[in-house]
C-alpha cells in the first residue's frame, strides 16, 4: 500500500473508534439531564438514583471521547496537510465557533455539574447540566457544518485554486447540514435508548435470579428487598423505569432517524448521485430498489451485479417522491463524471504515486451497498427490540431467561453498529473525492478535491505505518480501559455511583441512606461528598479533573 492508502486506513480506524463515543455522549447526556429534571420537579428518589448512575457512565464515556478526539487534530496536520490547506479558510470559522463557544461552554458547565453536588442549589445545578449538554449538541452542529461542506460546498469563491469563505451563513445553513444534524441527533438518542434498555434488563434479570423479585400467578411482579446491598424497592423502580424510558427513546428516535434519513437520501440523490447509485447497486437506470443484489459488488463496473429481490418504484420514491421517475445508474453516471472531471488524475507531483492514474469514480460498492443496509437493518432491529421490551415488561419485570438477557445486553451494540455503518457509508461513498463537487457537471469553478491530493506530500509510507501502529496500540489500551470501567460500574449498579446506599444506617426501604430526596442541597451524601457521577468517593472525584471539552 502507498502512503495514501495507509493514511486513509489510519484516519478511518481512529475516526470510527472516536465516533463510538460521540452518539452515546450526546444521547445519554440528554437523557441524564431529563432524569435530573424529573428529580428536581418530583423529588422522587428513583430519579436521583437514575441521574447519578447513568451520569457516572455518561462521564466515563465523555472523558474517553476527549482522549480519542484529540488524536483527530494531529491527523490533519501530520497526514492530511494538503487537505488542511485547501479547506482551512472555510473550516476556520465553524471550528473556531465549536472550540471557543460550544467546547468551552460544555467543559466549564460540565465541571460545575460534576463538582456542584451539594454545593449548588438544585435548580442551578440542573441548569449547569443542561447548558453543558446543549453545548455538546451545538458542538455537533458546528462539526457537522464542516463535514456537510465537504459533502456539498457552499458559501465560497475560488481564489488561486483554493476556496475562500465569503458567506459564513451559507455554510451554517447548508441544506445538507440542516438534514444531517437532526439525523445525527436522533441516531444518538437511539444509542442512548438501547444503552438504557440493555443495562436495565440485566439488572432486573439479576434481581430475579437472586430471588429478590418474584412473579405472581397473574404474571405481575412481587418486588422484594435486600437493603444491605442497596437493592430495595427504589432500586427496582430505577431499572424498570430506565428500561421503559430507554425503549420509548429508542422507538421514537428510530422514527426520527427514518424520517430525516429519507430527507438525507433525497439530497444525496441530487448532490452525490454516484454515492446513492452505489448504495443501491443501481448499475442501470431504473425505478426499483434492491433488497438483495448478488455479484461482484466491488468491481469497477457492475455489469454482472444482478438484483435478486427488488421493490418496483421504491428507488424513485426515495429519490423524487414519485414511483415512475427513472434514477440514473452507475453506468450512466460514470461517463458524466469523466466528462466533467477527467478520466485520469492530473500528472502533477502533488498527487504522488497517483499522478496520471485512471480515476475510479465508483466507490467500493461492497461498502456502500451493505453499509447502507446494515445502518437501516440494525436501526430497525433496535426499534423492534424496544417495542418487544415494552410489551414483555408491562407487568413490572423481565423474564428469567438468561438468553433473553444476553440478547438484550448484546442488543446495545445494534444502534452503535447502525451509527458506525452510516458514518462509514457517508464518508467512503464520497470517494474518490475528499471534498465532493456539486452535481452540475459543468466543471467550471467547481469546488472539489481528490483524496489523492489531500495527503501530506512529505509523509513516507514507513512513517504512516509507524503512526498507524502507535495509534492502534494507544486506542487498544483506551478501549480496554473504557470497557473495564463501564463493566465495573454497570455491574455494580446504583451503589457504584452512590456508595452511601450500602451504609447500614438510614435505610427505610424507599429512600437512600443519608439522602434528602425531597430537598436539601441536591441530595448529596450525608458526609457532603461528591457522589454525583464523578466517582462516588473523594478519591474518585479527581478522575475527571482534566475536562477540556469534547472534540467530535
């Protein structure tokens, strides 16, 4: 492989790994803020417990997101300097807004929330969390503004071969952005919903396995207690409400993702027709949507790709909201791209080993075709599982089946898979462009950049292999750390975030020891320690001191 190929692998590995943290942080942050709002409004102890438990997992993921996100900054300067020069004038404004406005606000107010338990009033403490969470959403907006410009360049003029920003509002109101943003937020909520559902199912199952909860003859739950372990009636309420809230969030967010995804698909048919044609394995012009196609979907031409199962008219509906308009296929689009942008990479030293080679305008169809279907399939599976969970827990608990519990836990991965597959499809489907051209095919004053021109010219193959190995090793260590932390605090249940529940004093079966669930200073522990998601004990609260913000 050339340096370009290794650089693409490196960027793909590090970015996809980092992107695992992003949707969970955004979605879980919104859920935790809502749970704390319910506690402030109702004073119910289970909402406080839910806030602190899910807040603990939110912070672990948040901090790991910072560590993995910082690597992206080094990637641009080290491996993609030509790309950085090309987009720098455009990206400067939205990324500055992300860093100075959203990033800074998020970091400051999340710090106040972490260390504000028992020190700030309830409402002020809650406001800090909402500001931090909404700032993370705003941060995502600015980052998606930059990414959407790569998909559909607007608001610039070409000066000496480089795009120069002349309309920041066009960039911030790019129609690609206005659809991609709600699509990503709803997708993030689907991850949070599945996360709540799977973990809550495990704890309800464990209560049944340990004989704490039993089932009456009519199937309703008989809630038991073991206060010495922190598993009282309020503990049951934490898990059943978490499960059902997670299921509702997963179902509603899937509907939102489907609606915004349909709008996004229609834009792609207009703005990046080759990407969507490859995603549908639409080799020839037509109206039918492929449910299943077979053949060499990774070939440079798709003459041997055959649709085995297809739905007539559906492709036209996805593209144009009708059932009879023919949509251009790969074999029609390739000559149009060649006429507009050339048949060969320019014979210029900046293209390195790619200079003078034939341009392959067809993305890797095995990635686009199956990535598109994995995204939709995993999203649908998660929504169906959520509907099943709502029905099966209508009487207050989960079945004793160990296999159902395992399916629920592994089901957490489904929305993660849908998010990752969608992201990979979006980015790899844009090839061979790192900045995709607008689809007029005029070739005049078009803003685009071939990926072959984006890589740093001074970086050698050996240097890229070394950096890839280093990043992969560091990320492997971080993965082990995060998984161990999440497993540790997940298995520990609510007491892992509120160790005061294990105190032998103050238990009354419905409230936590030493807690003022109806009032007081945010229900901090009786010793005044910070137990709210930041670690549970004085020693643990030092864990998130280096909260610098969240890089997407």
